[in-house]
C-alpha cells in the first residue's frame, strides 16, 4: 500500500532518489516509499525503544569506533531498519555519511528529535525488501536487529547487497546476546509460560541462515571484536516489560495471555531467584559481523 505523506520541501524521484536536501532547507519529515510487507513495524515501540534497548555510553562509543573503522573511506552507508538511530546517529556524529530507511515513522521521529528536530541525514519510510535506491548506490550496508522481523528477509538481504557497490561491505548484528544472564532466564521462562503463540516472523534469531545466504552471494564474513555491556535492573522491571509488550515477539499474543504468563513468571522467579526488586545485572555481548562483497 502506498502511503502519501507530506513531502513539503523535498522532491523525491523513487528509483533515482535524490539524497541531497534542497539548499537552505531542513527536512523534518522522512521521505516516503512503497511499503508492502508483513514485517514487524516498530511504530508502537518508539516511546520505549531507547530506554529498553539502549547501551551504556562506553559500549556505544566502542561499537561506534569499530563500525567507523569499517566504514571510513567507503562513501555513504545505508542502514535498513534504522529505527531511532541507536546505531546510525553516533555514526553520523562521528562523520560517517549515513542514509536510513525504516517502516516505522514514529521510530524515525525519535531519531529526528534526538538530532535536534531536523533530519540529520536522509531518511525514508521504505521497505527493506524493495529499496528505493539504484543499484550500487552505497559503499556499505548496515542491518542491526532487523532480519528476524522480516518474513521476506532473503529479499531484504538481496536488496541490501544490490544497492551496495561491488567491493563494499555489509555490517550485520543480530542482537546482543545475554548469555547466562538473568534476562535470558526470565525471558525463557516467560516464553514457556506464553506457549507457542509467540515468535519472530523472519530469519531465525539464533541461527546462521543470514550468514549462509550472504556467503552464497559471494560475501566473506569476518567477526568484529565483541563489545561487552552491563546494566543493573530488577527482575520485577524485566517481567513488567515483557508483560507490557516491549518485545516484538509478544505482539501477536493477547494481553490477557501476557498478563497470566507474567503472573506465573513472577511466582517462578521469587522461588528460583529471590526477591523481585533486588538488583539484577544484565550482561550483553554486542556482536557485529562484516561481510566483504565480491
Ligand atoms: C529492533 S529495531 C532495530 C533498530 C536499529 N537498527 C537498532 O539497532 O537500534 C528494528 C527496526 O526495523 C524496522 N523494520 C522492520 N521491518 C522492516 C522492513 N521490512 N523494512 C524497513 N524497516 C523494517 C522496524 O520498524 C524497527 O524500527
């Protein structure tokens, strides 16, 4: 379904997207493109996304340093599923020329707000499976926590490779793992309590299928150094967030089912882990892979 949106001070020719804002004008609205898939748009997550997914400052600085080293000298980078700019905004601030697309305008609105109210770099509401850019337009493509949300993730991957020039790089992260941490234990229990109704729509989170597909496209993968981050919260807060639907795999589950699952998870946690309001450390390992394109 095409969604006409106010394009008050930008002229966009899809297929040959002009990435330059008009001189002297500052855009406050993302461009709009054709949006067609059943992917998980994060429209509803905008108010709580940064609060629940944000990394501590030193970890952001470290991830940014690693990505800047990969991106410098390559020209423009495109991030699909750019969201609130958790990754792209620090890159832009570090001097990397970025472009972002996302299905969710509310997420990009947070990005624009964080940047002071004007689009810091070109943003478009567009579907990663049908990118509104010509072939070979970018020196790099980025995808962070996104392929598991797209039923047509293979198309999205092929699109990303299409718009990145030969010899360019695709940088991908499928999400911080919380190995052995309290978050993983609570989430696993909650998931069991919810039952089989919950799940992701796209690439399997824990599997290497995105990587295998990239290898079939001729890309060679490298691991970037793992960045460790930890924050302190409480089990009560973690369960409240699961019940409130802060995680996209719960979005097809009825609120009453989430409520019951949360009640049972609280009972389990009190027995197995102690007081719900005691401080709990959540460890995250942020892993990025770089894929050099032929
Ligand atoms: C988990 S968030 C990740 C945001 C950002 N990359 C980050 O790491 O913080 C995933 C984002 O992908 C967007 N998204 C999901 N499916 C998409 C699609 N088919 N095309 C473009 N964006 C999509 C969602 O709206 C959401 O903003």
